């Protein structure tokens, strides 16, 4: 499968990446509907020697529907709207020999909000998260998103950590200690199909 994914996953930046290892992380089979395999790939960049991991899910739909789903996803613009995500590959690829839709994490056609959550706080949710810090005019300083659990096409659980600081309208009369100005909090986000 390593060679198959090497041939069919297309890099976003036209770089050269090698799939060094391919490990099956999870398998889900629903009789007569679909088959999902979650792979953890070990990638390497030949020019720099840098290595990292990438999750890729393979989805095979009953009735040869995988190609139809892939074509529908290619026509939609939602996959290309989020550019600040951790995948180096195009979101979706099609492997005709297996009639398989390959999805580069965080893209998952059953969990469409996942790339948005991985990119940071959605703008409509940020005021709700900042309200947890109490009175004051807070601004997000840093967002960290960590995957707690991911089951391709079923659910994702993410841990969101935000560090905030008071919004600076005017210079304070004297510098405040960091303990008074920097705060952080954690929240969990889950998406289900």
C-alpha cells in the first residue's frame, strides 16, 4: 500500500516526498455500505532529510460510489478554502485500481468542519471561548490544536488550548507581571458524522 499511496497522493507544493512507511492504524467495515482504513504514513523529504507523520484514510464505498464522491469533492470549493492546515497533500485523491477515496488528514468528507477546527478557533466561536477568561477585553495570543482521537469518517476529538492576553488599548501605567497578563485555557471539540 505504501507504493500505491506514493503514486496517488499529490503534494500541494509540488515538492518531492517519499512515503517511507505505511502502517494501518484503524479499520472499520460496515457490511454492504463501506470500508474505511486509517493509515499512518512516515514521510521523508529527500532534499532536507526531514521526516514526519501524516494520517491518510482510504474509503471504499459499496456500489463503486468512491469515484462519484471524489468527483463531487473536486467540484466543491470547501476543500481549498482552508490553507492553514497540517497536510502537505491535496485533500482528496482517487485510486482507481481499488475504487478508493484517499483523504489526507485533516480532510474527511464525513467531517467537513475538521480542517477549520485544526486551523484554529472558528471566528464565530472565539468570543465564546474568550468569555471564559472573565471580564476584560481579551485577545487570543496563541492557539494549539491537538488530536485526542480520530476515527476516519466517524468522529474526531480535539483539544484546543488558547493563550490570551489583554487587548492593548493604551499603554499600562507600569508593566504588569506576566502572571497577570497571560492566561490559558483548554476546551475540547468533537465532530461526528
